[in-house]
């Protein structure tokens, strides 16, 4: 059992208190809930101590889907395909993870159900079925397909199973990510040569270019509060994480580590990001604050850990 009391020392008023009960095996979960309670009482915003990070762990020749606590503890392997797994993305209710697997000898989209430990093969057209992105309402899944030739952005209605194509050109359109209101998507396109970040309406209309600096910009991710878009920009032999406003203002470089910094994903509080970096000699998962400070490695597995996705 654990009990906390939070006081404003200036006026002596009690701001919050709560008693937690549980077993010794639940001590970490209790500590995380306590931390989030205090954070919300103090700031009025939800904390992230009870959140998870999905990622891809490579061991030997296989890459598997895994989840861990936000601080890197309690790693759990979800798939055992001895194949290639990529691009995990959480459903907004935190109960499902969609991802790409080569288990059926094709780049297919699967959804893993965390409550039942079962999975569903969602999209398996000939060619590449990749980069799933759940809509904020959980009713649609954006994705990248090559079934009609080059890579284009599509949206699958999860109830009707109706598939809609959003982009139409002879170049590659990839890496979709939804705005928190579900009205827009950010994506990457090489329609003007090297990939740049674009924004469009959720029906594919009003496509406009967002980034103009950097020769190669990709894997954009919209923050849950809608204020920022994080993305990777390549310059020479370096990959760095940047953020930019949805209207193109305030572009800011966040990472300063050597060479590869990639795959940004937002925490549910929009104040932290997780990303992948090779700064210690092998690709691992890191977390940082929104201003690029307090970078810290969270993945514990001594191997290759990539493509992090922070849970709701």
C-alpha cells in the first residue's frame, strides 16, 4: 500500500491525495500511477509514466515487435515470426498495434490485439503494404501501398473495409501521420526530386509543401496537441530530428548526437519525443524533451532497436 499527499507549501492547502493498493509485483505500476497523479494535480495535464513504447528489436537475422514501459523496463516480445517487422503504430485506445511483417513472404499489414495476444492480417495486396497510421478516432487506418504501381497514400475504413486512395502521381508518397482532429495528414513525397514533407486534407485535397530546407525530409509525425510536426532531415552524413509548426513556422533542430537520429514519435503529453539513434555504436531507442534537452537512452536490449512508437 502507498499513500501520498500533495500540498501547496505557500498556503498550506492540500492539492491532492490518494491511496494505492497492490501486490509487490505491482510496485512499478503503482509508482507510475502515483507519479502521473502528482503530475496532473500540479500541472493540470496527464503524465506519461503509465505509457508504453512499441519498437522493433533485431536479434540475429530476425526483427520482432516488442513493447516496453516508457522508461525502458518490462520489455515484452509480441511476435515470434523470425522474420522482418517494421513501422508499429498504436490505436488511439491503446489496445491495438498495427505493424508491417514479412511473415507471409510479402510486406503485409497486421494488427496485434494486446488484450487477447491475437493478430489480424489487415492488408495484403501484392507489393508493399506499409507505414500504418491510426486516425485519432480509431475508425480509419492510413497506409502506403504499391498495388497500383508506385508508393501512394491510402486510407482504409476499419468498419466498412472501404479503401480510398488519397495521392495520385508518378512519384512516391509515403509516411502518413494524422493531425489530432483527424482533418489533415502530413506525409512525405519526392514529387520535386528528393523527399519533402507535405500536408493535405484527410480526403487528399489541398496538398501543399511544408518543408523547404534540407535535401531529404521524411517520417513526419504530428504532435497530439496539434502544435508541432516532428520529422527527420538528412544533411550530408547526418540524420537529425526537427520540429516545425503546421504552417511552416519555427523550424527547430532538436538532436545533436552523431550521424543517425531518426523515427520520431510523440509522447501523449506532446512534451517529449522518442526516437532512434546510433550514437552509442548501435541503433537504440532514446527519449528527449520537446526542446531537445535531457536526451536519454531507454532501450536495454544489447542489439538493434528501431522504429519506436509511443502509446496513447
